[in-house]
C-alpha cells in the first residue's frame, strides 16, 4: 500500500502503521513529481477525503485507467461516476469504504472495466478541447445575457 501526499495525518498514520506491524507493507511516498508514471502501476486509488475541490490526483488516476474508491464528497463526484468509473460511499462511512475497496480488489474484471471507463470519462469530460468548448459556450451565454 502506498500513501501519497503530505496531509496533516501523515505522522499519525506512520506511527499507527509501525505499531500495527505494517511497516513492511506500507510506503509513505509523500509528494511526488512523477505521480503520472507511478499511477499506471496502481491497482486502484482510495481517496477518503472529506472535502475536495476538483481533485487533480483523481483526474490523473482516471486518465491512467485506475479506478477510484472514495467518499461522496465535493468534486470527487465530478470525477468518479459511481458504479461506472469507480465506487463512491457515504462520507465518513469507513465500513462502506472498506467494503468498496475489497469489492474491487476481489473482482479484477470489474476493476479493469471501471478503469477503462474512467479513462474514457476523463477524455470525454475533462480534456483540454472539451473544456475550451465548454468555456466558450459559457462565455457566449454570459455575453448574450449582458448584451
């Protein structure tokens, strides 16, 4: 298991991991400039954020074809389409999060399908050309409203 980032709970999680004897199975990788390359090697991404804007790490995971399991919070729901590109569970429901992770780990074909769906979803929804088209359409609407 690899933990990425420098969140406020990192030190506490490292202590808990050592106390549970998981130090040989858990890596705290911190912030990585090479995240894009590393994502392709992951089985899935677990994103238990309680608050999230539009998570760039989620977009990168989806673009790499990695399904995401996360809490139904903020911008996570814009990237993860429940039961299509990954799994969303109620915020702070650790048991549901655990069950969702186990479900994807136990079902490689579903995990691969979600990853493929995620790759297509990001390309269809968040690519530069799509975003430019959406912004141009928004500007057109705003210009017409204020003309």
